[in-house]
C-alpha cells in the first residue's frame, strides 16, 4: 500500500525529467501562461521527487493567495459535534461551525442567552442532563426544486436523536431540537426536494418515547421511527408543531434518501436487522454482528410522505410524549409504508438525479442493487406482493421492482452521481471508489455501455461516504469527488495511535477510467461521515450584520441594542448596555454587589468587514464573540466577589490589549 515515489536510475531519470518538462510545459501552456518552466521550479520537482501526476495534482489544487475556491464542502465533524467548512479544490479549512459542542472562539455555549446551546434549550438539557457533544453524521443543504439553494444546512446527532439548523447567511447554528420519541437517529438528515421536511430516521429500535421494556419484549415493544420535521423557511426554523413521525417495525432503519423528480413524494430507507436479533453474546447468543446478518435479505422501506402528511393533517395519529405519531397500522392502512427485499446488511440508499433509480449497497454483497421507481409504483398498484411482514406491512416482490444488479467490488456503502451518467460507489473493504455507468436515463445522454463497472480507484483507506459536487441534487456538477476515508495509516506523519481521517479529493472530470487523486486532507477532529459540496457562487453570506444592534440568533434587530453604554439597577437586577468598537468598551468599569443578577447586552458598533471583538470574563466561564454589528446578551449571577478584568479576545487593533475593563463585585 506504499505510495511509489518516482525514482528511476540516473539515465532514465534524465529521460523522465525531460518528459516531465514537456508535461509541465503543456500544463503551463494550457493555463495560458506564456512561460518556460523556470529552472528553480525544475529544481523543486527534482528535490521533492514529484511525478508528472503529482505536478498535475498540485497545479489543479494550488490556489494562490487571494484567489477563491470554486466549491465549498460542508462535512460533518463526527463526534466533535461540529461542521467543517472546506474550500475546494484547495481543500483549505475555512471554518469550523460550532453546532452541538461549545466553542470558545465563536462564543458558543459560554453564556450567550438564547443561543442554541443555552442550557435552558430543551434540545440541549434533556431530562436534566446538559449535552455538550454530539455524533454528527449527515449534513443536508436546503433545496429548492431538488437543487441546492445555499440558504440552510441541517445536521443530525446520531447519539442523542437531535437535529440542528444552520443559517448560511452567517454560518451560525440557530436551532437544536431533540426528538421527543427517539433516543438516537442515523438516516438523517436529508431534505425533501423543496425542503418541506427535514427527515430524521431512528437507528436502534427502542420502546418509543424512551419507555422501559425488557429486551425479551423486543418484537412487541421495540419500534423503529421516521420523523418528518416541518421546515419554516421564513423563520429559518424547524416548526415542531407541524412535525410528525411514523412508527416502523424494529428493523434498525439505516440510511435514507428522498425521491426527486420522477420519485418525488417517496422516502427510501434501508434497514439491517430484519432478523430482529437481540444480541446477548454474554449469554451465548450470537452477537449483533452475526445475528443481524443471518438472512440473505433485509428490507428497503418505501414511505409515501405526501400520504403521511395527509394522514397527519387528518388527525390519524397517536401522541407519544405529546408528539404525533402515525402508527404502523395506520401507515399500512393508508398506503404510506411498503417494504421490498434488499441484499444482506444494506447501508447506503441513494436516488439518481432523475429520480428514476434507487441504488442500494449491501455491505456484505459485492453488488449494488438498483430499483426503478416506475416498477415500484406499478408493483404497488398491482399489489404485486411476496407477502406481509410480521407487522402486516406489504413486501413488494423483489423481481417486480429490481432494475439491475452490478458487481462493483467489496464492501459497497454509499453512491453518488455526476452529470455524465456515472455513479460512484464507495468500497469499504476494497478501499476504492467504483465508477460505473447508470442505465438509460432521460436526464443524460445514454451511456454507451450501461450498467458497467468502469474503474476502481484505490483510496487510502477504508472509505466510508463519498460525495460529488452537488451530487445529491437533480443537477450534479461532476468535476470533483471527495472520498471520506476512515483510516489514514501511513499517509501522514505519525501523531500517535489516534489518527486523523483522510479526505481525498478526486478528479472525476474526465470520462472513462481516468479518475485520479488530487489531494489528501487530514482531519484530526472527530470522524466526518458525510458531506455536501455546493458551488461557491450559490452561497451569499453576509460580510457584516445588516445593521448595528443585530440579534444573530433570531436574525432581526435586537430589542435591547443600544449605541451608548449604560448601567441601570432595578432592585437586585443590573442591566448593562455595553458597546464595543476599536479599541474600547463602554462602560469600562462596572461595579455590582455579590448576588446581583446581571443582564449584559453587548453591541458591536463596527461596520468594517472582519472587525470582530470578543468579551472574556474570567472565573465566570463567559466568552462571547461580537461580529460587526452584532448584539449578544449575557445573563448570569454575580456570585463571586472580587475584581475581574474583562478583555477583548480578538486581536482587533494595535491597541487591542487596551480593550479591557474591570468588573468589580463587592462582597
Ligand atoms: Cu455510512 Cu453514519 Cu452515513 Cu458513516 S454512515 S460511513
Ligand atoms: Cu477588540 Cu481586541
């Protein structure tokens, strides 16, 4: 698995470098730079032992200072609980968005009132326990007519069954909600084509509503769940009051995808424990890994979300923990839920850009299995069932809905698409990306050789998800693919036994078997699972907040914003309006009594791009960030007597160190 460095013997080496020189000239000329490759550049090539492919990759990704990237990738931060924003093709990290985990730099989770991580938020303090981390898996960009619109990003917390909303006007988290019925999730988040709903699927079946039931009552008491969170675009919030869930059999529902165009209205969701294994290796039972893999087939779930929405609106729901849930019985009676077999321990399910093909990967099957939406819909109309499952759910006959099975390699997990009629499947066991051709599809010119494996590109190593540019939309861009590899092994310098993930940028612009590696990005902050790549010009984030006194949590003028400093006392409550501008706060001296309740509104008067101030109050565990124009409110009790020097944490000006004050608390 060692990367071969191109290091030929001397005579060959001369020839090699001549060839290399020619390659470089061609490359340089194609960039319409009218220059010979300078000697010192050749010197670098020799010294660093670069191959022609290395040089091509370097030229394809190197981004000179001030030049901006063409694409932006949002990748989950895994158990860091954050989202990482990466420019492409440079693969430079632009930002880490704090989502479920406190972040001092962004002043997120350290005292700002009403921020999503405020302990009073029921999405954060659950049953008295404040959660300070998450296992983020699947980011989803908001869509309009099936295409990314650049407005919002959603991401789930697998560990605790939560969903967060990020506003892409300022790249800040606005909302965290806890699913009241489900403990965990996984097949989430993803959106319906107009972001009507953000979908969240439960992973490990449980007694719904977090009740207790012994494992011996698994079949009768444990259930799966899919939740439909209604998105209110105007407010930029998930509207919990318009949301509902569907009860599912306890099959460990896994990845899901929303139908689009021809399959709009459907949700497809895989599952991997149709055996309903209950583990117990300590009692001599097969462990879950064996118990869940006994049958040759599991069930792909087909959920008609428009019918589900209608049933919810008609009140055909039961309340669990006050949350409306469509029961399994209703789901069957209303034609909301169907199953169809899918091969052994499936993982990913992905809908092609036209909506016609639904691609499923069985982790223990070297094939991808492709279904056609027309066949699925026909089988439903014809009631072409091979039976009912234990819960009365119709199982569509596999032969009736199957379009094709293509052998792509070992351990297929996830599939993405481009604009040339290719599909790309990650091969975990083979450590490779498989490129294969889709069948005839109205959307693209029919491939000359449909349903063929075209290339397996080795990646390093143990790839999980892969993502192509706008690959989840009705209009993928092709061009780039990123392999999100779980293991890095020998790719980087040794940093101890806990290694970074390796995100590898792949060039997929060429047709045929010409995919090539361009860049390795080590990410040493949790395990990214999935990502979304959007054309950078679809994003239009603010440079500064729209006006001075902006409440970025609610995206409106802050009711307590003030452009002058003031201190007002009312009994034991001290309300302070503080301003910040280079390089002072006003007021600078605040004197209160021990036990006073402090409400501090901090407003940045700045109107300059990138003029950020911070506010650190030691011993009180408070740190805030105020970007140009922003007002934040800090709310705390002055329960420690003493002299506390507060100061600005951003090096905002030459006299930044002078941007300080005293918070005096009289005993
Ligand atoms: Cu395959 Cu959580 Cu999307 Cu990870 S899941 S790889
Ligand atoms: Cu404001 Cu440093």
